[in-house]
C-alpha cells in the first residue's frame, strides 16, 4: 500500500510539472508570433563632401554621433567598408547600416 501511495504522489508531481511546462511554452509562443517591424538607416561615409547626406558629426565626433543615434533608438547592425580613409584620423569609409523597431 505504501508503494501505491508513493507512485501516485510521483505521478501527481510529474503531471504538475508537465502542466507548468506546457503553460510556459504557450505563453512564450504568443510572444514569438508577435512580429516586430524594423526601420533601417543607411549612412554612406564614402560620400563625404558638400551636398552629401552624411552628417559631418559622424567624422568630427563619432562617439557623440552614435550616442545621438542610440538615444533615438538606432542600433548599428553592420559596417560595409568602402576602402578609403575618412577625415577623422584614418576612420574607414563605407556604409553604416543601422536599425530600430518601428
């Protein structure tokens, strides 16, 4: 009789653990299905000069420039090198790709 009681207790504990795992799995599943829309920003540092869209702050004070972009929610995703050197102490030119959630 003791064994039957212990096996019932073990079965009950197992069922409770299984139920908890299923509940957590279903709650995470709904979060995975919610789609996040992304917005992208392309900064072309190869095209530096008068009339270009590249901010001068990117070369004069890159740390401040990235802090401002970060405050706006932008995150640097990738740098595609352009091969040349920029105005600020040999900074490589190219394309900076940034993204943020919409």
